[in-house]
């Protein structure tokens, strides 16, 4: 591929591990998003084409509308019969060993390959068995690059999975910057050449929401608080709130359009702690992934998350103050 500076050659040991494997178990992170699930599905297509026996695992829950219909294709526990086969474990879209959840534990002592685009996190396999490309806008495009190196032809089914992973993780092209845009779009154009319709995919992943869903989004927007002169906006969801669907993505999309905003936070109260979703504007100067790492989480420069212990009010206060120090240092 011309001007290929993002998707450099894969380690030879990684390629050999795939070629030598008879059984392959593909894992993604818990609470999966589109990039995770479609990367797993693309991996299955690639490895099955090579004659491998492939099993997909994800702990779930499959709460996002765009992935819900695929849940039946995933197992939520590794059977003992597969453990005895000593399969190759391929982990996608995960920066730390805890991200897949307890489901991967039976195979942690075996050979593991990691394909990811998150730069932060704990390395949990040999360096020669990892392909981590922070400049890739999605893990699904890394899977596509692996397909190329393995010599597997691009089919309409594969193109569809790879495109859907790319589209969901870029907010349908929104998070692509000029540094990687050319190479990224050249790669994506080949997916479209295979018959993928961006128009149809967008409608498929956005249509069909209920009125109750939009009422949930509205209630969360009503709670929005502004801090530091409007540079930071945040809202929250309590554990007792009844919410239709997964409104976070639409919350970010709406609030990032507010004049003067640089960072949006979404706090979600859970039994085991507080989940914090984070988004920053392209020109904000805030690396929200680095900030999330300080809280024990991780992610990208403009999209990240963390899960921290404590009560909702205390976590909100601490996080907003800590981020305020960063915002003030930029001015």
C-alpha cells in the first residue's frame, strides 16, 4: 500500500503463532463497543479462511444497539475441552489483561496475541506477540492489516465487519485527524469497493431507537453542569435511574457541540464503583487518554474512560477539580 506509515509489518513471531495454531480463541473487552465486536468477527472470518477452528468470547453485556444482534455468536465461558486443546488466544481492543474480564483466565498461561490501538496499559504478552498501533483510528483496521500480511483476500463480509468497527470508533469519520486521514481513508475506500455502503451502515446503526431512549438522553442533558467557564461539561447517571439503551454516545455528540467546551465527562454510578466516560475536543490541547490513565483507566487522546471506587458525589468533585487544574494550566 502506498505511503503506508501506520500499518507497519507485523512481528514474524506473531504471524507464525497464527499460522501454527489449530484452535484460536478470540477475546474482546467486557462491555464491548462496535470496534471490539466487529474486530472479533473479522478475526473469525480471517482465521476460518486459514482452516482454523475459531471460537469467539466476550463477557458482555451487549447493551449497544449496533452489536446486540451478534450476541448469540459469542460464548461467555471457555469450555474445559477447549482449554485442553491449548488454543492460541487473540485479544483485540484491550490494553490491559483485566479488560476481557474473568472469561480469559483459563488461557492466561498460554500463548496470547494482542491487537490494539490503545497506547496506555499493562503489557500482558511477549513484545513479539503484540501489534499495538496508537495512530490507528480503530482496532478493526489493524485486523485488516493482519489480513493483508496473512495473504487472506478481502471479501464483502470481511469488509463489512472492518468498516463497521472503523465507523463506530471514529464516530463515523468525526475523530479522524489530518495526520492519519489520508492513509486511513485510502484503506477504507477498499472496503467500500467491496460493496460496503456508508449510507446504509450509518442508517443501520442509528435508526430504530425508541422514544424512551431519547427521553433518557434528554433527562441526562437536563442534569448537565458547567465548570471552568464552560470549558468542562459533565452529567451523571445514578444506579437507580431507569435508562433506555446506552445514551452516552449521543450525550457526547451533543455536548461537544457547545460553544467553548473542551472536555465532556459522563459519570455512571455502578454497584462496584463509578464509571467515567471522557471526551475531549480535537483542538482542546487535552490528552484525555493520559488523564484517564492517571485514574487507572485508559483510552485515546480524545476518547477514554476509567472506573474508580467511591460515592458518586465525591468522585465527581475529585475528577472535576483534577481536570480543572489541567484546563487552567493550558491557559
